[in-house]
């Protein structure tokens, strides 16, 4: 919770900021759908990454080997014992490399699916736009479907770097003689690939992650679209 709320708020707000800029720069098309999402994800990561570090470490510690007593204690320990402020951004390079394609592809897939469905099958997937005549918006089930597909696709592409990110974030919790293995993206990626391979290493846990990512993105994008419509903002595709 300490990360999800600010992350989502910053990401969707940033997306609305970058979207017209990309449209004016690149014109309508695939690039103007991909770039705003990627930049929005990058912006959200830069602002909320320290919270992600704290969340990961609190979740990783066992009940019998508890290192941190809570959020405040974890925060103070990271400042004093883990390279100061630098400790809050351990593994951020891998996160950026993973989040840029993840966020970019999520928004790109959702917007592309929305255009295709409302253009080719509006009577099935669309409903009348309450804010604009002669236009369609996605129905709630269609919003959820597009969001789930977008989340699953983006997760598949970026998952190996998400594995690298988690390893680097938790490096300080490994024995000292192993911590050097996770000093950089390349060394961590090499370690995971050599030790575990592709399926059992770089994509380990992907199926379980689908169970979280697909519904999460589905609900996020659906809520985003519904709230825009509630506020009278355009989410339609003109006929």
C-alpha cells in the first residue's frame, strides 16, 4: 500500500501530461501511444523507488529472522547501514530498464486494443459515450479485458529484468561473500542465467505473477477510464 497508491497516482497523472506532448511531437500512431506510457512509468519509478526497496525487504525477511521492526526502522537502517541515500536506489537501473518497456507496452496495448475494438466491433465492445455524441467508449467488461491482456503481455516482455531488480534490491540481505554477485544489472543477470537458466531463473514465478499482474492492470486501467469519464474527460474513439 505504501507504494501502490503514490505510484499509480504519479503514473496516470504523468501519462496525461506526456500524452499530448508525444502526439504533438510524433503525430498519431504507434510511437505516440508507446512513449507517454514509458515516460510515465519512468517518472513514477523515480519518485517511489525507495518505497519499493522498503516493501521488498520487509516482505523478504522471515518471522524468525526479523531484521526490520517496521517501515520507520527499515528506513533508518538503510540510511545508516546501506550506503546512505544510495541504498534507496539500489537496483534502480534494472527497474528502469524493466519499467520502461512494461509501462510503455501496457499503455500502448490498452490504447491499441481500444481503438481496434471500438473501430471494428463497437456494437459488441462499446457503449454510448455520456460526454460526447456520436462516439463510443469501451464497456466495463471490454475495459477489463483490454487491461488484463495489456498487463499480461507487458509482464511477459519485462519479467526477466523484474527478477534482476528483486535480486539487486535484496542483495544486502544475502551473506557478505555473495553480495558482489548482485552489484550490477549485467552481473546479476549473468548469475541468474548461469545458475538457474531461463525458465527456472529469468522467468521463474511468471505464471503466479500473471495471477497478480493481469487483474491488477485490468482494474487499474478500468478505474482510470471510468474516472476520466466521470470527470467529463474524453476516452472515446470517434466514429
